[in-house]
């Protein structure tokens, strides 16, 4: 199969049917052997029922139904695990991405790129709580990962199948696939894409997502640079602080023991204690970080989603991907 289009949906009852029609209209014209994989992320509205009907009418439509809400990233992972296409395209199910842009992304992969990432140069979302934080986050992510994209958060992206096969994603990490894949040496290109305002349904996110994205950025950073270990980052500062505090403390102890200078009431003494405490804290943080990174690797075998059923295709799976 040439192409799988993966669309995570959560409570998009008013969007799935028009989107379904739109996507198929675009893809039929390409002449490709394709499938559209909707991942229902535990919707509480009519979304799944509508998708079921659509899948029974359109053989190229596949529906993966989760048992409960696992989040957009988990839904995307399930899509990757089930996709049969040589190329996998991801997009939002709220009609904000324009299916008409898919052929543009595919053309870039034909040129030899491994990832074509959409760039919503004219993003139709609120400025203060969506566009501004995302702008700042994009700058930071680019700096930290060294992969410069204007719009990490744009879901409309095309991947060569081998880039996403077996990739393990957590939290808000779907946006970091280009960064994670960069150490495989993939070629990435950015393609300006259309962005439409949300007409039906509600956005599931607000400013609250930004801190989670930033936390996941830390994980990605550790993934990318195997040499930067938490204990080295925190430990170094912990040692410096602890050593300074210790020396300062030693100085006052000597003053006290040999020159009978009183210790209490001196700012320097308080500083020494603080520096030593901060040192202990930082070293402990580093150790915790080490444990955390290890745990991260240990937990990779655990499924990150749970499939209730797959509609429109036989083989069942359970997210071991
Ligand atoms: N989504 C999902 N699971 C969730 C939240 C969202 O599958 O827990 C889907 C949602 O239905 C949509 C896409 O992820 O297709 C993007 O969500 P949304 O439009 O709310 O985010 P925004 O575009 O505002 O960033
Ligand atoms: Mg949206």
C-alpha cells in the first residue's frame, strides 16, 4: 500500500463525516493505493458510531477504537502501529488541516525527503493563549533539538513509514518526531500549509499544554544526546555548590576552633550551609534524573494505549507496537 492517512479524533462528531468525504475526494484523485485510519480516542459523543458507519460504506476507511481517552499522541502511535502504507500522513480530525495539502507533502517525499512537515504560516487560532506560546516553544525546541522548524505543533506531516515504525511516543511527543528522527539522519523539509478556523466542536487544549510540551522536550533532549546525562548536568553544579559551601564552612570552623571566633550570626556561615544544602539537592536531583531516564527505557515495552476494536480490517493488536 502507498499511503496511510492517520487521523486521531476525540469528540469530533460534527467533523468526521465532512472530513472523511474531503480526504477521500483528495486521495482518490492521486490514484494511490491508500487507506484512511481514524483513531477514535475514547470519544464520548457520536464520533465512533459515525465512523463505524463510514467504514462500512467506504472500504478504504479503517477505524481503531480505544477503550478510553489516551490522548492525541497515543492515538497517533496506534495509527503508526496499524498503518500499512509506505508513507504515513498525520492530520487533525477537526478540519483545521486542509486535506488538499496532502499531495504537496507527498511530492516532497517523492523528491527524496523523509519527513515533510506542515507549516501553518497563517494559523487560525487565538493569538495570546495559542499562537504566542507556540511561537516561543518552537524557537526553544529548535534551539534545543537543533532541528529548525517554524511549526512543530502542526499535525499535518508526511513520514516515510520507516521513520515512524516502532517509534515510542509519550505525553505530547508526537510533535517531536522530526527531532527524534533527526538522529537517524532523516532529511526534513517544511511545507507551508493552509490552516482553517475550527468551525465545529471545541479545541481540547489551551495554554495548559505548554508546560507539558516543555517537559517532554527535556525527555527528547535526553533521548537525542545520550551523552548528556542528568547526573552530569545536575551533579556538576551540585558538586561546585557543595564544595564552595564546604570550603566556606571549613573556613569558619577553623576560625572558631583555632581563633575562638564565634560562628553564629555571620552571613557567611548561613551562605555556607545554604551552598552545601543546594549541592546535596542538586546531586540528588541528578540521581533521580538518572533513575528516571532508566525507568523511561524500562517502560518502553508497556502499551501506551488499549484498543477496544479495529473496524475495517481483520488483525487485532494491543499497542506493543
Ligand atoms: N485529540 C485526540 N485526543 C485528545 C485530544 C485531541 O485524539 O485527547 C484530537 C482531536 O480530536 C483533533 C486533534 O487531536 O483531531 C487536535 O486536537 P485539537 O483540535 O483540540 O487541538 P488544536 O488543534 O486546538 O491544537
Ligand atoms: Mg485543532
